[in-house]
C-alpha cells in the first residue's frame, strides 16, 4: 500500500531534554534539535492508557521483559494499512511497528533495528547478562556461525544451521542469534516451531530486519544509554514542576473530561514537560487560527457563525478557537442516532458548558421536525437527533453502508444538518468544522474554505494544516474537555457501525458495548442471508469485516463483491448549470424506497426530479 503524503512528515527532538518538539525551537534551550522523519502521512499523536495496554500486549508476543520502555512517553504515528498500524516513536527514534493482523486476530509488534537492540539489551540486563537466562524471555532461533554470517547479510533463516529455538507460531516475529549470543536479525516465522524437528530443508523464518549486530557486551552500553535518557526526563520534569499551568486553562474545561487523566499516571509529569518546551509554538499556532477566523468577519458578515461539534478532539479544538475569535457564536451537534453513547453524554456536557459561558438563559425547547428528527434548542446551541430507524431502514433498502458506499453520511449527518439550519432559519452559514488534511486523501485536497453541496453551508477549517500532536498539545495546554473514548484507544470518534472503523476499533467497542456489536452482526447476517450468501461466507465476512466494502480489497481474500443496491440503476445525475444538479429517476422504485427518499429529500423534491443547489 503506497504511503500517502498529506502534509509535513516530521517532528523535532531535543536530545538535551529528551523531549519532542513540533517546531525546531524550545522554550528551555537553544538546541541543536534533531529532525525526526515520520512514515507518511505523519499524523503523530500521544499514546494514552489504552494504547499502552495494546503496546504491552503487542510487545509481549516477542519478549516478556520490557517494563523500562513503559517509563517513556510514547508517540504513535498512524501508518497506511488495511487496519490499525502505528509506528512507535521512543526517545526520538523509530522503535517499531504495532499492527492488528485481521487474519490472525492478534496485535503484532515488529521492532526496528533500534527497538530490537533496546529489547535485547533490556532482557540481557534483567538476566544479569547471562544468555541462557535471557533466552527464557524471548521468542528466538539460534543458528550456527556460518548461518549467522549469511543471515546478517540479508539471507533468510533456513532449516540447515538452526541449533536451538523457542516455541513460536507461524507468523510470529523472532530474535535470531548466533551461537555466541550475537543478535543478527529479526525474522518472521514461516512455520510453527513444532514443525522444525521433522523438517530437513527450506525457509523457517523470513529475514525482516537485516544488518543488525549486537553482542552481549554491547547490551551493557545500550542499557546505560537508556538509563541516561530516563535521567534526562527526570531532570526536565523537576524544572517544569513549578510551571503555572492554570493560567492557560480554558473556560470550557470540565474536570470529568480532563485530558491529563488519559495518560498513565507516571507519564503525566513528562507530558507537562513536553507542554513546557512546546508552549510558545502551540500558542503561535493558536493565534494564527484565531486570526484566520477573525478575518472572516468581514467576508461573512451576513452569515451566522456556527461550530459543527461532533464529539471528537478536532471539533473541541475548533470550538475553543471559535469562542476565542467571536463574541457571537452558535454550536450545533448532529446526533446521527447511531453515536456511541459515551459520545452523546460527553457532547451534551460540552454543549451545556458552552451555553453557560455564552448565555445567561437556561431555557430549553424540544420539538419534532417533519422528518421525525428531534431538536433540542437552547440559546447557544442546538442538537438534532436523527431517528435511529432512518439508518436501519436505509441499511435494508440501500444496503450495508461501505467505505465505497457512503449513503449513511448523507442520510444521518448531512441531511439533518441541512434540516437543522432550516429550522433555525439560517439561509446561509459559515460552519466551523474540525477537519484536517492528515485524515484522508480527499481532505488533504480540500481548501481551508469550502462549499458543501449537501448541507448548503460554507465550511471553514481553522485547523486544516495541524497534525494530531499539535491538536493534543493545545488540548493539554488549555485543559479542554475530551471524549473519554480516546483514553480507551480509539483513534477516531464517529458512528458505532461506521464502515470506516477499523476491525481493531470494533474489538475495543465489543468489549465496551457487546450488545451493539451483537446487534450489528445480526443485521449484517440477516441482510446477507436474504441475498443468498452462505453461512461459511458470512462467518468470513464478519470476522474480517469484509462488509465494510462493496468491492473487497484483494489483500483480504478471494471474495470480490458484497451485494448492495446499485444507485445508478435508479438515478442519473445531470448538471443543469453551475452549482445545480438534477437527479432524475431512471427506473420504477419500490414504494418503500420512494417513501424513504421522499422523507429524506423532501426539501428538494419537485414532481419527478430531485434538485440540489450548491449555495454561494
């Protein structure tokens, strides 16, 4: 899968204090600062409590002794992959890759050269540098001298030359040593260890990390260097202990959603130090975004300013920036009806906080719209709740939503947004949204100001060029309230049955809300059975999450297409003039489908045509 370039793919590192920097400057020292190159797209972020738990689980597959690693702040860089895959940055170096293997249903850890050396040194140190004791803590293969030399140069691990090995399964990652205890490579097992004894020839493990050479004596030096890195962190934490952080806190803060509680307790002081060295750079970013928003006051003087709040980290930052930029502001929350319950609870708490800051009134109105959406209205915000049945009716009539079949965004998000704007009496709006270029290829191609065809809004993206680390640093500096789902390891916040969720995120959600996942699986199973899909195929579709596509990626197996309705069968799209499109029915539709679409698009329906106008 090609690496996508959406923006900057670097951060910087202060080796003197062993801390990351978003710009090559520090509040504490003059440098020099080391450039850290990231695998694209480079949307680096902090590791939270849930992430540390996943890291422990992943690294445990290759070694049982790595506790000292958990004493460092870990940065995670999301990498393009079929599911979750993160590049771990520790001490300003690439430590390895953690990924979820859909086929094996496990978290895997693939150490880098640096990571392999560190893990070997840690295991040796805790074993008093006795190789026999160290081996008990590792998944390994030991080869003879001739094989070790060839493997170090890049050869695979062949059956001839293997002297000893631990227990491992096919697909596991292994340390490969010479008989003298020299680490020569990291390899991936091509067979189970139980098969080696009966094997005479062939590849036992594929060389993955080449050109490594670490002796038992080297391990002592490596471990001393690791202890030195920890000492640097301790020293800078002591310096930052006196920093007056409360003076930077936002009025939006809610104690129950304090972002510092997302870190393991022993890591929190280090992140305060990271804030200290990055404070000026973060405030500079914040000022630029506020200035950009204020520049729109003259351009959008006839349009109300609305913040579209989704419950995610990017939208809380956008809300904070907008409240800094404007005296008059209205916030809307589009509740799709299929939000994770924790998101709804959190979002309503934030909205109430906004109302208490922006308005003295606490009066509330609740009413139902013509399309059965529920609207909760206060002076400073509104929430529209799309009926749950809208999604599940579409699920049955239009087919399971997919990454290449995104009808649900139109029905349960954009249509309610337009409906709410109509209810509020806004003809045209400037909608401030937390969209960033690092999130996807399509978002990277968008400009900072865009027109939305479906909602009729002019969308404004104040944080479009920010990466996730910059987002989180501002959240921490201003102590903004954050959705607690991030603490559990979610990387994105959205609808719980969203096909853009990774299978790993569905696994997290299954532990949190097992009834939701069970319900979704029942709906998918029922839909597929009605279309003649066999029970065996359904099991595969559910286990690998193949339902998330109409056209299944080749990497996930031989199944090519998951059946859906063909929208082109029923409609054709014709451009009448600039910004106006005519969607014309081509074939007769079922009464159920007609009723569903009429209810959804009644604003635009005119006899047999559906007109959509992009407002200027």
